[in-house]
C-alpha cells in the first residue's frame, strides 16, 4: 500500500475539520461561507480518493494509527 494515501487521508481530514470554524466565522459575520465550502469540497475529495484507492478502505478504528504513522513518519 502506498504511504502517500495515509498522508492524503490525514490532510483531507484536517482540511475538512478546519472548515467548520471557518463556516461559523463566516456565518457570524453575515458573509457567505465560500472558503468553508471550498475546504469541505477539497477535504471531502481527498478523503474519498484515499479511501477508494486503498484496498479495503479505512475504518474509523484505525484512524488514530494512520494519524500516528503520518505524524511520526513511520
């Protein structure tokens, strides 16, 4: 399995999760959440690509191990 799929998955989850504070900030200012919607789209595509490219996909139980592998560089 290529290691870059783990990196794509971790980056996708991070981008996707950071879109929510951006969305709340845009709504509180009364502005349209364009950047948040773009981040949700990009993060979602990265998650879908990594999950569909890996045989068997990713499970929620192994996500902490995936994050640890990417952060530790193992």
